[in-house]
C-alpha cells in the first residue's frame, strides 16, 4: 500500500500540471448564468465562436495561453453562481407551480430526456399546469425572462387517457387540463409561461407557439385532414371556430389553417396572441423540415426549440420566418417623444423598411398596377423595360480540347449560404425611388440603371456576369447597382441613360445575415463540421454530417430554407386564382415587399460568383455549367481536391473558391462520370448542374 506522503506527492504533481477545467456542461452553465454568449467569450479570448462551442460540447479542449485565461473566467463565474444556486433541483422546480404534481415516481436523471406518456393513477384534484417530476429545466441565466421560463414553445400531445401534455425545450413536460381550444389558448397565455423575448429593443416579444400532434388535434375536435385543400383553412362554421368566436377570440385573415394565429386586441399595450402549428395538416413542410413532423413530441420540441433559439420562434413556413426575422431584427417603428405633448408615440425606425413603397416600373412584376397601366396583359417586356436580376442557369458545349484531355468526372461545388453571404454589408434603398435622366453612375447609390453593357467582352468559356443565362447582352438593359458596379470593376465605361435611385438607404440585411450565419455555423458545429478544418477533414465531415444528428440536420435544412424563402418573399407575387391582373395583392401592403432589394441581392450573388470563376479561369480552369450557387468542373478524379487549384505552398488560389464551412466558401455538391456529362449537354441539352447531385435532385437555388 502507498504511504500518505506518496499519495500527497502524486496529487501535487497533478496540481502542477496546470489549470483543470470543469465538465463541458458546467462550462456552458456558467457562461449562461452570467448572460454572455459564446461570441462574447470568443471575443474576450481572441478566438472563434466555433472554438468556444467546441469547449462547451467537449469536442475540443483549450490550449495555452487561452487555457489559463479560460480557467480564470470559469473560476470567477463559479464563485458567483455555484451549482446549488444556479440550477434548481426537480423538487425546487415543482414549487414554481401551485397544487400537487403528477403522481409519477421521480425517474433517474438518465431518463429525464425522454419523457413518456404512460398512464397515471386517477387523482381527485390537480392543477391545470404542473411540472412532471424528473423533467429537466434549463439552467436560468442572468438574462432569462421569468415570463418565458418554460421556453418559446410546447408540442401538445394527448396521452392514452386523453390528458394533454406540453413537451417543451430541454425535456420539460407540462400537464394541461384544457378541454377546448379557447381553454388551451388561455393556458398558453397564462399558466404555460411560454414565449421568447424580443430580438430588438424596438420590437415585440415572440408569441407562444403550440404545436399540435395528431392525437392532440383529434382530442380538441379538429379534423385529421383539411377538406379545403385550396384555401387550407377550417370552415367558418366548424365547431372549433365557433368556440373561439364565442370566447371573443379572433383569427387573422388567413383563417384557421396549418399555421393559425389566435388573438384578442391588445389591452394596455399587452399582447394576447398564440401561434398554432397543426402537424396533421402539414405545418412542417418536408422540403424544409424533413421528417420532423413525424418524430415523437419531445423530439419535435427539440428541433423547433433549437430553431427558435437560434433563428426565431416559427410562425409560418420558413419563407415567412425569413421575412419575419427581418422585421424582428429591424422593426419598422420605435418609440419617440412627441415634442408637442411630451408623450411617447410610435415613429419610423431609421435604417428599417418602415412603410410600403412603390417599386420602379422596371422592378415590378407584370401583375403590378404600375406595369399593367403601361403594357397590355400579354406583352413580354424587353430588357430595356424590365430588370432581370436572377441567379445563374447556364451551361456550354464542351471544347475539342476538353474532350481529348482524358477527364473522367464532372464535379460540382456549391457555395455555402450564397444568398445570405451576399446580404452581408449590402446597401439597399429604404425609401422611395427617384427617377433621373442621364445620371453619373454612383456605386454607393442603390437602385436600377438603364445602361448598355453589350460592349464588354468575356471569355466564351465563362458566362457573362450580366445575364442569368450567361449570354452576352444585346443592347441597353436594366441592372441593379450591384451588377453595374461589377462592370465598373472590370474596367468598362458605364454611361446610364436613365435610373431609379434611392437616396434613403442602408445596410438593412446586416443583422439578418449575422443571426442566420451564427445559427448556421452553430448547427454545423453540432453536426461535426467546424471552421478551421483542413480541406480533407472538411470533406470527410460533410460526407457524414447529415447522419450525425437527424434533429440538427433538420434544423440546418430549415435555416437554409429560411434564407432562400425570405429573399423570395421580398417580391412575392399574387397567390390564388381570385387575383385579377393589374389589381393590388396583400403582399404589396408590407414594408418588406421590395423587389428592388431582391434584385440588388441576387445581382450581388451572381457577380460574387463570377469574380471567383474569373480567378480560376486565370489559372486555366473553366466551368462547364452553373445553376444558382453550384458550379460544375471537369476533373481527373471524383473529389474537388482532384481539380481545385492551389498555390505552390498548398494554399487555395487567392480570389477563387475555397473549401470550408463558412458562408461564401464551398462544399462538394456531387460527382458524375464524364460520359454522363457529355450526354447531358450534347444530346439532352440539359444543364448538368441541375442533376449533378442525382437525377432527382431539386434546384438548390432560390
């Protein structure tokens, strides 16, 4: 047996090895207790947010000199927020509700992440809300809002005995005694303590979201399928709609559909509104959410809860969420003091889209009243009458040299979050357009310009940067500032004959981009793909990332759909057969309906891509096809590393595409053999970029 002195000496050796860190979960708890973000810690320690995320998940360990600094932070936080005061025990958590809790024995901690709906003994009295013993509750932070202590949402399910259960973020399960829809709305607004704080101090708190499973919908009297497949809404004479009306609750104009919003007019500045998502009616589109709607309630809560935390609480399709996120981060109004009365009133928020603004005629779609007044219904506008800023859809025939070089593969590379990356630092108009004749081009002034760029020559093996089809312009045409600025960058003389410019402008999308970028990077890190990886490690991680965690993979898909759908909503066209050509439609009443902003953004996507294509062309590498943010190159091997150019020291060629996870960098999209490519181009006259991922792969663009 070792002596006491020997054991003490061995312990001293451990102490001398340097600072020891608490477990990863405790590191995260301490940071959240202080109310700081991972980015705050990363900034203080001069590292990346993804690195801090790795420390908190246990995938990586800090190294000197940051190790000692990180330990110093954790020690300081631990003194202020010891474990016994920061995270309440299940017994203490139960005290936040009145009455008795469910008569279910407390389960071990290992089981708390998977609550069940097992039948329970009958009780003589129970509250309308209770916390089930053993359910996990997220550790509170200094910035936590007690109004929303149970998170942003609950997935409502019905147990075998008909009891409604609300599955919340973190494994928490709430009992709900509501028997009718009006009672469920009241429960969500009072006892459930659901919701999320505003994303901007001038904005509004997120309303509670209740997601109804098939069993819950049936229990509350909803049909399994909506009979109105065109309108996607419950009939006004349905008993549930009548119950709500009798209880003085209102529905928005879209009625009671897959995403129903139920409210009463605000009283005393307090909102009374609950958002519902009806899973059996297809609220979670499989194109955006995968199979999330078919998961167990606790798993649905985990997926939607992650999205709500990183993006915003869902309130419709991902396209709707993308648009709503813009307004949540840059609200159209703010509180201002009335000089005459001294009271606070609502006023426009500088830098935001504050009110609906008419587009310039060349920016408006054909159905718009401005265009309908100028041209007959079936008139096809020419490039000098309408702006055509769209993503690439281009391919070219193979050259004789390419057919004799012994290429074996066609490899597609795809730009990560291309549309989000283009939104970063993009200046758009926030006010009306001013029409000017023969203006001098100003690259800092957003708008639309009528200019002839047909004199600019480009290599026939590259698409033109000025048209979506990649063909050379044939005369004067309308372009966004982003596109004309790129022509100037290429050294071309530019003399606009006409323009619609916005003197009120700003980088409206910056906050939107930052939040979506952080959500995307955090989700990719959870899937094992982090910034700073070597090219080979990155490609390996991307090959398996969707299988690491299906829930996080669904969140990733939803984030990408939020970007593309939100941009598409900027120029939403009429919906439904009831619209009459030339008449306004509901989207025009939104401040965020801005075809100009969409044109600027997509023009920047295309010119960003052309800039990198040109950098590779100077190295002798030319694409054969492009679709949106995917480019296809010929290769002697199946991997991007088989053809991507590098400098002599092994680094990516400056100015070109780079493999990596960050927005604007590229990933492997797919590989096909050379003969398939040749047949697709020469015989079928189909853009091979559309099917480089597989015959049934959808268009990955907007």
